[in-house]
C-alpha cells in the first residue's frame, strides 16, 4: 500500500472517532446545534479521506507524486481547521466564521488538486 494511502486511512479513522464523539455529545446533551459540523467531520474526514486512500491504493502510479503529497496535506489541513471552527461557529462563536471560510476554500483547493491527480493518472 502506498504511504499516502496509509496516511489517509490513519487520518480518516481519527475523523471517524471525532465524528462519533460529536454525535454522542449531541445525543447526550439533546443539543443538535452542531449537526452540520458532525456531518462535515464524517463526510469530509472519514468518507472522503477513505476514498482518497482507496484511490491511491488502486492507482499507485500517481500516489508518490509531489502533487499527491501536496494535495494530501492541503486537504487534511483544511478539514482539520474547518471542522472545529465550524463546530464553534454552530455552537455560538460567530468569530469562527472567517476561519471556516478560509478553511473551506482550502478544502476546495485540495479537492481540485485531487481532480488533477485523477486526470493525470494513466491507466494500463
């Protein structure tokens, strides 16, 4: 398995744990204000990173490229900043909004880089 796939799977499982913890906290407190952050942690963190890891495992030719490494760090950094900032925003910290905005753009940049990786990968 390419190192980048392992990186994505290790990171994805951390986001799954975080997503479950957010869900448990909401359920215990009966306060669902952070449901949007819960969804983003699970979808952008757990699901999307697992898909990225799987793609690189199935297409190892592009997994060692410089673009793949940069994309991984940009995307993971974006989600790692956006998720807690979004949680804070949704639970009553309006000052977190600019952080959410910048991090969201960073995540989008990571997605565009992944699209470039897909288009550049040669198939057999």
